[in-house]
């Protein structure tokens, strides 16, 4: 009897996956991961609510103002990334692109990179050359890592000279450096059709087409460095956010602790493949603040406020953006059913 029930259930599952397209299945997996994420983060969310209640309104609103600037700078990075490859995107479209990709990045493996392939329907409509969007996304992703490296070099050198390096940061830093070098070498190989590129595409015409279309583009170095400057300002906002978080926790703030704490957290964010560094960032940031003799309670509260400004607020705004255009969130168009029917369908 049990075997018959199991077979019936198995057949139903097989029939469902056969009927549903891979995009619908991907959307369901996405939702399940999102449920798991919020379930795992329920403790942090509960503690965050308590921290927000005890934070002085001045520092809370200053931090929220910093988040608005942070989102605008992320959009600006997209604007200059498009200019760097000869394209153009409006600020409103850039804001939407960042916020929606930021939501997806939380729930995808290596989300900071894989989310760059996602194109909202509004961007497809406003950007007829979608290949150009992918080119700009490559620049955006590279600069996002590059700017952390630029700011991290002097910070980590200072830590090593002071013999107070945080465990794991050295390996994490060199991992980031290796990623940057590999990206540059890979792009150069595609551009010049070097030995590695020829080896990859040998007997693989589809891969050749994909690599050529995605990674072959002319780059304006002037706009590239402008985009890099914008990205460095994003790191500066992160440092300021941590400083404000210390003020909000009611302790004497330290620029040194804010700079080092932010950079170490940013490095762990880059190398963490799942759920935007869930756990690693919280632990590393709390550990660093404790090394600067902040009480454990104040260190945890500062970490929670920092996460609120840098992570939870942008995520919330992105979710609200989806919800505002989600009247047909789970409806299925008769002619086509796409992932955006779950994630981004807006009528």
C-alpha cells in the first residue's frame, strides 16, 4: 500500500516537472531558498528589531540616508559601466536593475556574480541591445571586486605591520587578488584569441559564440576609472555606515575599527558563495569590534545596525519593488511562461 502511494506521488512529481518548464522549476527553487534564508535569519531579524528600538533616531535616520546614497551610487556604477562600453542607461533603470539583481543575488549560489545574468523585462524593453547590458554587467561585477581590493590593500598592510591581522583575512585577500587576475587574464585571452580561449572553444561552437558575444567589447578607460571612483565611494559609504552603527549602539566610535571592520566584512562577502555571506560577515565583524575592546553587546548591536543599513534595507526596497509590480506574480501567460512571471512580471 505504501509502495503504491509512493509510486503515485513520484509519478505526480515527474509529471509536474515534465509539464513545467525549467524556468518555472528554477523559480520554485528560488522561492524555497528564500523561505530557508528568512527562516535561518529569524534570530537576526528578531534581534535587529530590538536594536532598532534602542537606537537614537538621529543615528538611525543618518544611516538610512546613507543607504539611499548607497543605492544611488550602485546605480551610478551601472551608469558608468554602460558608458565604459559605449552604452547608455537611465538612472531610474539603473536603480531598478541594481535593486532587483540585489534581491536575486541573496538567494543564488555565488549570487553576486550569477545575478548579473538576470535582465528585468523593463530593462529588456529599454535596452534593445541586451548583449550590451551583459557587457556592462561584466564591467560592473569586475569593478565591484576591484574597488574592494583597492581599499583593502592599505588596510591589510596596516594590520600586518601592526601584527594584528584577523585570522583568515590573508587567505581571503589573496583569493580576491587571484580572482581579479584570473578575470583579467581570461578577458585578455578572449580579446586576443589566446591559447586558453582556443583550448576552451575547440570543438565547442556554442561556447565560442557565448564567450565572443559576452566578453568581446571595446572599453573606454576614462569611463572605467570614473566607474571605479564611484565604486570606491560605495566602500566609503560602507565605512561610514559602520561608524554610524557604533554611534547608534551608544559607544565611542573609531574610524580605524570602522575601516578595518568594513573591509574584512567586504572581503568575506566576495568569497562567500552562498546567501551573501550569511554567518561569516556577522561573526567576522563582531570579532573585529571585540578586538577593539567594544563590549560584546555593543559589538553585536553595531553589527546588526550595519547589516540593516547595508543589507536588509536594500533587500527590503528590492522586495517592495517586486511587490509593487507583482499583481500577476504567479499567473501564467497563455503564450509563454518565464521566470519573470514569478520574479518580475509587471502589467
